[in-house]
C-alpha cells in the first residue's frame, strides 16, 4: 500500500489536533510529548498502517497519507518568504498531523546547521535559491537521499502540503532501491555494496567555506545484501575512480527507471523512507503572490542504523557528524 485515504478520519484527527498546545514553537519538547500521547490514539486503520510501514517499509519506499485536515486556502496565512517561522506562529492543521504521525514513527529532529536549527521547516520557493536547495522552483531538484552524508541521517523525511503550486506541476519523484535492485546486475551490486564513495555536503554543512569538497563518504548500498539500504545523491556523490563512476551510472539509471511520481496536494503528508530511497522534485513556476507552493518538512529519527544513542527526545537538535 502506498496511498492511505484519511478523510474518513477527519473528525477524530481534528479532535486529536485540538488537544495539542496552540503555539508549538514556545516549547517544542512539551509539544511533541503531547503529540506522542495523541499518536497512541490515532484511528486504528492509520495506526496499523504506520506501524507496518515503520517495521518493514514497502516496495515503493513511501507512504502517502491523503485527505488530512488542512485549512481552507483563504484562511491559511500567506506562504512564508523567510525562515525560521516566528516563535509565536499558531499551530497549523498539517503541523499537528506531522507531529502526531511523526511521533508514531520516531523522534522529530532538528539539524544545527540547517534552517537556523529549526525542527519544522517551511518549504517555499525563493528567488535566487542555490541549485541544491529545497527553495528552488524553476529547476529540477535532482535525486538525493536526504543527508546521506550525515551520521544522524533521518530515517524519514515527512512532507506536508498546505498549498500546491498554482499549476499543480511540481512532482516529487521517489526512487526505491527495492524496486531498482532487480535492474542492477550482480557485479555492480557487489561493487557498490559497502563501498565508501567520496561525497560533498549541502551548503548548510560546509561551515561557510565556498566548497570544501568531498568531506564525507557514503556507501551507495549497505546493510543486508539481499535487501540493502540506499545512499544516493546525484549532485553530491563524487566518485574518483572509473569503476565507481560506471557502477553509479548503472544504479542511477535503474533508479530513474523505477521512480514513482507523487503530486502533492493540500491535505497530503508524504512519508519518505530515507534509508531505502532517493527523491527529487520537478520544476514549477512561482507567482510570488503569497499563494505559492508551501510544504512543511520534518525529519524523523528511529532507533535503526545508529541514528540514536539513547536518551534523545523529539525536538532535539543534533550537530553535524560526517559519515566515513
Ligand atoms: Fe529532499
């Protein structure tokens, strides 16, 4: 299952959201504690689907919750044009959904160097955005596993859509390793499995340097050889030897062949399994009229793959540690 229709549960979900603190950023830890309680009371169908996805993932590498509560467009604030959100911004329905659903899965995590260490990221188009940034609009944001170069790489990237782009052109593409692996010949799998490839990092993690180069190493395939995890970033991986370049090209092509399009509409929450996929976003045209595309993004860590070392809370902010 990849799409879970949630509109039948609207009333229950709004009731759960109403039980959360109204101004989440004043005390995020307390807010996520309240969301944890609400997560245990999710409608059973939703809870069961989330628990199954969290335990075993799925073939597509994502779960799309559709028809969640969202404000009417004329009630929603204008799409932000700066970051981070003001501390006193009242809770939006989809921020509540990200809190509750996210707490069913794991721990919301902020990244010190990213977006002023905020835990909730508003994702909106910005004029003159760096080409690797989620603030791009009119260019393709290429395939990337989110923070594949970071020791505390999140297990899930959650994207909630309060506003789609005007023309509803923007598509999130998800490339799943479970779908792509059968298209990758055995010798290429063996070559890439557990092989550290030099990797650059996103602008936020460059410490102010123009481009420090490949300061991390990422294994494109690792874990269980029969059902491996994926670390794939089309822009940042910087293979030096010819065999690595060729092998990555084969993997890249396989991921392109199996990629699935998700067109986010208001009321959607997309949960991307960030250990088994890479994702991208196609171009769209902003109008800069206060009604441009507006997503809310959070990162969730779980107790898999060394993401946690014990004692963490939802709402914590972590420092950058490059993978090697
Ligand atoms: Fe992303």
